[in-house]
C-alpha cells in the first residue's frame, strides 16, 4: 500500500473505527417495551433503531434513528404501504433545541405567594442561549398504553442536563419530541426554541398560513437566510416531493403569560437562526423580549424536570393539506358548538369604550366613529366560536378616583356599545375590574346595566337618581360593594388569585362577609404562572379551588383570559380558555342576562382550553352544582371528546381537612376520540368532588364540584 496514501487516510480510518466502536457500545433497553402497544420497535443492526406505527389511513409511518455519534439522529422519516418500499419525506435530519436561561428577581420571588411571580422583566437581566447537545445515544424504549417513547441517554445545555425523548402515538403520524432537563441552580427562568434541521434538506418549500389565515410559501435557495414568521396555528411546514413535515408547539403550554396577545412571530426557518447548528432548519420560537412589558418567561425551579417539547406531524400530501391536519388538533383554533351549551369567556381589557370616545372626539361625531363599525375584537371572538364575552373595562390607575359625570358618560357608552355589538349569536357583556375596597384585584358582573361610582364621599347617599342615567350607586367600602351586589343580583370574584395584584387573596379576606356571601363566586383560572415541569396548566388556581371548598363555602372557579386589546391577527387562542355554560339559548342584551349569572352561581358549567370537552359529568346521577349524599362506591359518569391523545383524568374530593386524588390513566386513547368513562369513588365523609382531564400537550378541562352531604 502506498505509505503516503495510507497516512492521508489514517484520520478517516480512525474516525470510522471510533464510530463503529461507539455503535457497538450503544445500548438499547427494551425491557419495558411491549408489542401489544401497536407500535413496532426493531434494531436491525448496531447502527439503527427503527420505529414503525400505523396511521389513520392505510399507511405506516416509519422513523429510523441513527445510533452513531456525530451523525444526524434521524436517518429517515417517511411512509410505506403494506409490503411496499418506504417513501422518505426527509433523511439525515437533526432535532434541534436551544435553551435560553435567565435569572429571576430574588426579592420578587421571595415576596410572591409560594414564589409565583408575574411582574418580572427577565430579559433585562443577564441571560444566555445554549444549543442543546446530545451527549450519548444509549436508548430506553418504553410502551405505555397505545404509545411508545424512545429516550436517549442524555442532553445538556449550560447547567441543564437530562434526556431526549420521542413519543409515538398509535394511529396518528404524530411525534412528540422533548428535551427533559433540570438544573441544580436556583431562581432560573427559561425559554426554548425547537425544530428540525438538515445540512442537505430534501424539502423544497416552506409553507405556513399568515396570522390572518392566508397560505404563504418560500422556496428553498442555497442562500436562504433566517426568517421569523407570524403564523396561524403556530405551525411551520417543510414540503418535499414525497410529503411534508409540520412542526408546532403545545397550543397553550408553550405560551407563558403576557399582557398582550399579539402575534410575536412564534415560528422560524432558514440558515443560521439563533444558536442553531449549520444547515437549514425550521421550527418554533419564543422571542425573549415578549411584549416589552412584564416578561416572566417560564419558571424553572432547581431540580424540576422541564419538558421542552415540540410536535412533528408527517403527511404524504402538500403543505396546505398538512396544515389542515394540524388545525384539527385545536378545532382550527375554534371552540366547537355543543348542544345545550353557550361558550363564555371573561376578563378582557379591550378598552373599547375609551377608544370609542377618543375617536368620536377626533372625528367630531356623535355616532359610531369610522373604523369601529365592527371592531376587530368582535370579529376575532366570533371567528373563534365564542358566544359570550365579558369585558373588564376601565382598567386604568385613575378609574377609582374618576369624577361622577365622566364615569357616568363612560359607563353609558360601554352599555350602548355592548348592546350595539351584540346579536342573536353573540352577547357582549359590560364588566369591570375595579380593584378597590375589597383587597387585591377582582371582577364584577351584573345581570343588566348598572351605574355605580367607586369613590363615595362622606355623607354622600349610597344611591340616588340622576337625570339621563336613572339609579346610580356610590360605593366606598367593602360593605357598600356587598350591598350593591345584593340589590342588583351581581357576582364578584378574585381575578388572578394568589398572583399579580392579588398575591394574598382571597386568602386574606376569606373571613369577610362579602367573601362568604353567595354573591362572591370564587376565583378565576388561567395558565399563570408557567412552569414546564407540570403536566397541567394553572395549578395555582386549581389548588385554590380545592382550598376554597375546604374552607367551608361553596365556591366556583371559572376560566379567565386577562389580556389587553384583541385584533383579528392576534395569537389569542394560545392564551385562551373558555367556559361552556349550560344554557339552551343565548340571552338577549335588551332582556338582561340573568341566566348567565345563575349558571355561574350554580356551577352549571365546565372550563376548557378547547381540545377536551366534557358534555356530561354526573356523580350518583347529579350534575355539577347539585348535591348528593356521600357513600362508598359512588358512580361517576364522564363523557369526553378530545383531539390530542389523552394523558389522564383525576377525581378530586375533600372532607374539609385533606384532599383525596384518584388518577385514571388514559394512555390507551388515540387522537380524536370520544368516550364515556364510568368510574367509582369512595365519597364517604367527603364534602365535594370534581374532575379534571388532561392530554399529552397539557391541554385540559375541569368541572365544577358536586356537593356532598
């Protein structure tokens, strides 16, 4: 052999030897794999691990992992028909994740209720972005119901270390990819971007829908730079000759709370994005600066396992067909109709009234100003399947001290506009977050227009008659507020309890007469704060839900959204939830909306992020809000409809001293299903019982309690 040639090839021979040795040493643990999960796992040779699973069509989906160090982890991804060769959508692709790590404000964390903080500006403090590195390719294969997870030995990014996991779901071409990592460091806040990348991409076109739903595309070129893109359904798609790959996040869990719900370009594609490796990539992103107001990021407590997840969906069709399939998982960001129910959403600082009055003044008109004939927020809610919207207007620092004439004018305008913008299928309800007299922040809802002034002066009457307005109330204390609620059949509840401006509440006033009255509904729920170690959303309010009912009064928790301004191109769905109220008909504004308050007060509703519906929930034949007598083996019937495969349901009950939880594993469920669960629970000595249901993307739904005597 030519010596000079041998020396030239020596580095390559050494590299091949090392790769072969590494592959020989790569271990795959199949001890927890079961063939009856319906997903096939085969190691054909030392270098590869092949997963094959059925889809809803006649096609089989296939992925081959490359176990050799230094090679793209996914050797191929595609479809095959029975007995036919596989058509590869893509080969030599790398799952990519970057982790941005920032510092929490220690003082604010210490002052917060159970260290739950919103008023943070994390990007203004030191932070750093790391590329997630796969440290070894030893694999652990686990079957669980109708799904299978492949976990690779380790990943790391800065001080965060953990595993890289891929979960496959029988009958769906859906893959859940997660870097599951933790750190020993305290007071960390994080963001992550994720997606797929290839040095030699086989896709030819990027496809997405812009924030108004129009399909757009960008052909790949040799010098394709990075683009950050605002999209519909938070989805970016790579389209090739044999099919398409969509990348999208969990629709709600991926979005930490902000005051504004604008579309901040949550997708990316191209070469050289952030810290991503060489090659053309695409995926999901979180802009570090958020809405430039309060930007808390995700909380990442020391030793907690943070799930940095993203979904891949493969499809044999083009990008537009693939996007339609992705959209099914959120009903196209639409809350579906459900017989016997009306959808109700609350807590919006639209400030339509102020804008209306300002434009009237600017345009010198007494009528509807140009541009507000049909406001953007009305179009957005109607397109999303919302029947009833409850506003939280006048959320300004000067509102409590506002003079009577100016406030009456504002309230009159709000009432008139709510009536004008309501119709037979849409009801816009006046509402306010007054934030005075009780403590913390709270929401008010009346069954009809009610004029009330927030700053009752000494010797000023509680109520008087004012020309043009009629009865006007003046409140200056918690007792005044309760009296007003009693006289006008109103409801009030704690906004964002135990966080933001309500950190010590309702705990701090639970002994007060107004809290213990039937006019204090309870509290409101949303995904706040955000912590990716949780398999549920909004545990803060759900824990409070349990606590309130342990305290002895019968209280409800409804969903709230709490954002400012809404327009048609906003990414509202990610921040939303909705309440399905048991109402056969939508009330007319002119007749008042007492049935809405009655339904809330009596707990005749369920709350959902939208992907899980609970059309029926009974305990011993009684629905939420009703009362039964506790006994052993009480039958609980739960009818469910869902899109993402379900994870679990939980029966939660309390006896006034301790909480009992009974978890029901639902890993046997496929996507897009319907089922009635017939369960039993021992409810002796219990005082209340309710149910939660959660899916693989942390989307959830929960009922109101059935009371027990």
